[in-house]
C-alpha cells in the first residue's frame, strides 16, 4: 500500500518556530506537492518529517507501522528516501561511484545481480547517466546532478520518496525529464512521493494532491483540481 503519514508540531531552529503544526499523507502511486513562496517553510517541513529539524512532537507511520522514533538514516533503511535540495552528490566521485556508495550504505548485502538490476533501472529512467557513468558528478550540469541525486535515493527501492525542489536551477527541458521520471517512479513502483516545489505549473502537472504553505501555516490541502479551480488560491498563492 505504501501509505505514508506524518504529523508534527513546532518545527524550527533554536528558539524560532517556523512551522507550528503540519500533517501530511501520501499513498503509494500518489504525489503530494508542497507549494509556497521563498521562506514559506517547505524545506523545514520536509526536514521535520524525516527528523533532521527540531520538532516537539512528531509521528511517522508507513502502512500504519509506527516509525516515529526513527531518525532520517533509520527511515532510509525502511525505504523512506529523502533527496535534499541542491542536487547533492559527491562531486569528486563518478556517477557509478555515487550510486555504488548509496547502495553500500543502504543495502550492503545486495548481490552483484541485484546491483546491476538497480543500476539498469535508474539508467532506463535517466539515460544520460548511463552515457556518463564514468564522469565525475561535479563536472556534470545541474540537471544531471539532480538526476543522480534522485537516483541515489532510488538505490534503496523507496516506498516513499521525499524530494526538496528537484526542479531548482534546471532548464525547462531538464525539469520535464525529471518530472516525467518521477511520474514513472510513482506509477511503476507504487511509490508515495512528497515533493516541495516552487515551479507551480510543472509540479501541478504531475501532482495528485497539493498542500500550500504560507509563512509556516497550511493555507489549504486538496486535490490538484480543487486547488486549480479555486480563484482565490490561484491568484494569491499559485501565480496562475
Ligand atoms: N537553519 C536555519 N536556522 C534558522 N532559521 C532558518 C534555518 N533554515 C531556515 N530558516 C528560516 O525558516 C523559514 C523557512 O525556511 P525554509 O527553508 O523552510 O523555506 P522554504 O519554503 O523551503 O523556502 P525556499 O523556497 O527558499 O527553499 C525562513 O524564514 C528561514 O529564514
Ligand atoms: Mg526550501
């Protein structure tokens, strides 16, 4: 099923509370997008969800199983992948070494055949990575590094994939490629995807549901159609 549920209160830094309360959920085969302008609290919310930002109470469940006490690393081992913003990879390592590193960390017992299959899966999603598998990540374009960062997350065959602004800094064509791949991951792997985005139009083209944040508060949560057809939201928050 892959039903992912998170709720937390008082996400923030030191004495500063950025997101007083938030709950979100996504089921397998569904993509939830968090929208909101700069500083709205999208990154803080995603990081609070995986436990790398302070909260006062946090519950995390996957198919009803209580995972609230697990940290980001332990969640990753439970197939809940977090791909942070900034297309982070090891710049001085090749594409294949970046992927192998993620595999070693998350699935050290994977057999050679399993590794090969996983590499082929991500190379089918992002063919440019196959062509450039010996290239140093740091010498690739932002779009290619984003594809690699997502692929590192895919090494754990995620049941839940959490992404922070995967389109940031990418040329429109690359955004299209990345989002098309996310659509495939969602559908083919029955993965639940939660994604923060500022690229409203592109995000809404692949999302099923949307949550809008403004200054740390949830303005609305609903299906893409509901949100798209609400003139108040369109003008005030979506710039559509
Ligand atoms: N490490 C930090 N320490 C203190 N305050 C922070 C920290 N990170 C973010 N903030 C503050 O929290 C608020 C929300 O930031 P956050 O990064 O969550 O927003 P965002 O919606 O992801 O914005 P963007 O679209 O720019 O990525 C901002 O006011 C920001 O200044
Ligand atoms: Mg952010």
